[in-house]
C-alpha cells in the first residue's frame, strides 16, 4: 500500500513539474498587462529576499516603458547618442524590442536581477567590455555603465534609428535613472513549484485584487500602503483537471491504508498464536519426555522469532529495492508488525509451557 501511495505521489510531483504556471499582473479590470504604470514598491514583492515569494518564483519580468531618454558619452566625454533608457530584469527579446542580443562571456540574464551598473547598448555605440557614461545634467555626476552586451535590430519593422535603447537592470534604473515612481509597465513571473499556487494566490491578495469579471476595487490600502489598483491572474490551464483525480486517489489510499495495516497486524498476531497452538501434541510429547516448561517456551518462541525475522527481512529487502530507501514511518510499521507478531507468540508459548501434559494429550485424543 505504501508503494502504491508513493508511486501516486511521484506521479503527482511529475505532473506539477510538467506544468509551467505564470503570474501575470494586470489592470484592475484584468484586461491589459502592459502600460500599467505600477509603483516601484511592487518590485520588492518579487525581487527582495525577505519576500515570501523569494524561492517560489523565477523568470521575473519587470520593465519600464523606455520613454525616458539619456545622453550617452564615452569616458573621454565624446558624445555618442541619445538613447531611450529601459529598466529591465531579463535579456531583451526579439519579439518585444526587435533586437538580437549578444552577451559577454560569463554574464547571463541573472545580472539584470541585481542593481549593478551594467548595460546593453546598440552594437554601433560600444563594444562588449567597454564603458559608457550617462549624463543627466550639468550639475549631476555622470553614471558609468559597463557594457555586458550589444544588440543589432532585426528585420521585423525596426531599423537602427528605431532600435535606440540602452537596457540596464531595473533596480539600477529605478534608483538612478527613473523620472517617476510609477515606472513598472510590465510585471510577470513563473511559479517554480505548481504545488504552491494556492499559497502564492493568498499572499498576492495582500497586494492585488482577486481576479474578477466585475473588476471591483477593494476599499482601503494594501500591504504596501497603496490603493488596490491592479489585479493578477495565474493561468492554470487544465492543471486542476489532471491533478485532482490523482489527489483523490492518494486521499482514498491514505484512508484505507491504516485499516489494511491494522488488519495485517491482527493476522500476524493470530498466525503466530496458531502456529504454536497447532503443535500442542508435539510439545506435550516433549514435556512427557522430561523437557521443562521453560525449554518448551524457549523453543516455541525461537521458532516463531526466526520465522518472523526471515519474513520481515525478505519483506524489508523487497521494499528497499522498490522504494530505493525506507522512510521512518515504514521502518516503524515493520517494527510494530514484528512486535505484534512476537507478542502473539509469547502469549501462546507461555500458555503451552504452563499447561499440564495430560490436558494437552486429552485435547488431542
């Protein structure tokens, strides 16, 4: 029974792993997922280590709208171009920005989840590994960014003049380059473990509106001390249709399993008693030949002990190969069965050892 429950449990885990479930933040009417103008405080929910979502999500997608511009210079004050600044948590993709990005060796998308002063610029602006300066005004210290990637526009309606972005980590952008606090225009992420969907939904309700066709905004403030202005959806597809039957099977098996285990214990207890009781005549002969009651008890007990050890040993080895290991609960069940089996043997062995020889002989006439 344990093997069946574990097999169903493994199947359930496989189903959870196969499903990729996302969190998508929308407006309060659950219609649009872009141009949201979300306050920068919401980034902390998805990006800070002290958030309850930390470790439960990945593939965090946060970006600004790219409408802010900045004058980009070389470190020798040579003016390069005026580029639109995009704060982003991922490597820009072709379908979204019409660019193909080449990253420096040793750098990945994770660099954009931090607040380092790095950037991706057009290929004709700087080479990978170089530095560029962003000047925001004559009285403001220029910001130096290391170029960790370059891009070229693709033939999807973009040309070099249109693809004039400088991409930098969102947290760095929010701290140094953003002109407004409401600078998040897209917010999505992926749930690592689909088993945590309900837990994550309950947590998000502290900050966002529950999905609703009516689009009713809750009164008051959320946990960020901001008005409830945005909703979220977690598209599950047919996840529940696949998972629920497996959960139901596991629940039924867990209900039945204690009864089956109790039944097996009772059978072991009775069998050990009957195995000794059915040999009363043999033990009576031993007593009549001078064997002591203790010797009869010891022999009958040891016979059952050896049988029990052989049986439980074979079963334990089979279970070990089936599971790969034995859990604490499985070991406890083996010990409980062994104890109950031997208890039955002890009770009957004592009874046989104490009964009079003539009484046993008469019972078998």
